[in-house]
C-alpha cells in the first residue's frame, strides 16, 4: 500500500526570480537538516537544463523506530530537475536512496507561473510514501506523511528566506542580475558546473531515473 499526498505552495515572487533562487536554496536558517549538496550531472537539452544532485540530510527517527535504523541518522537524497525557461517551469523529482526498506519517499514538484497572478509562482507537490516493514508499514507511512508535511513548511520558509535575501530592496545587485535572460543564466550555470559535476559523479547515479 502507498500513501499519496498532494499540496501546493504560493511564492509571491516571479517565476524568473524563483528559478534564479532555485540553485541557492541551501544553506538557509530553515535547512539545518541539509548536510551536503553536490551536482553529479548537468546538461542542456532541448527542453531546458537537466540536473542531478545528491543531498545528504539528517534523518532522526522516533524511539519506536530506532531498532530498525542502526548506524548514523542521515540519509542520501537524489534530486533530478528540469528548468525550462521557455515554458517557465521547474520540474523536480526526488527520492531517498538509503533506508528504503524502512520508508521510501518519492516527491515530484512543479514550479510554474501562477495562473491567477503572473507575478507569482505556484508550486504543486505530489508525494508517494511506502514502507516494507512487516506489521508496521501503515504506521510508518502515517509517520512519514506527518513528517513530510512539517518538512514542506521548512522548505517553503527556507525558499522564501532566500528569495527575500536576493530580491528585497536591500539587495540591488541581485535585482540587477535578475535582468539577465533565463537562458543566459542557465548556460552560465551549466558551464561553471561541468568540471565540478565530472569530478563528483558517483557510479550509483550513472543511470538516473527519468522524470515522469
């Protein structure tokens, strides 16, 4: 059985601003659970900038779950994304590649221009939560959904913090940089990341799962 959860978040910033801030989400005061982030693959295709990143996050478990999680309390997350400056969409797909037997969380987010207000950005989020622990699967899935809801709140607050830092009146340089075209920013980011991506590529991600 799979627990399915959906939600939406609204950012009072344009899509271009949200896209520029996307690569600068970490660190922020609300993401102390995010330990590392590495780009392992990046390339420009016809539909935009494709990126695969590896993140490590702390993963505290409740007392009743400690016997199922020996060792360190952190987990690796794979995040795949497509930034399409023509359609003005950012599609992300993320999943944990550790502790999957205990609980697996797959998330898809779509950032797009708010159809009701073109100066704002809407994020539509879907999540699938599963557990294969015999006898406790449903309880673990319920726990996963509740934690996921709390994490969404932190994620949105962190994103808002970064957006405010970059595009508030007190940050004129960031606002000026925003006047560059989306394509120019994407190409610049891809060029700078190419060398780093090659050095940090990991065998386990040599065949990343495509976005759906």
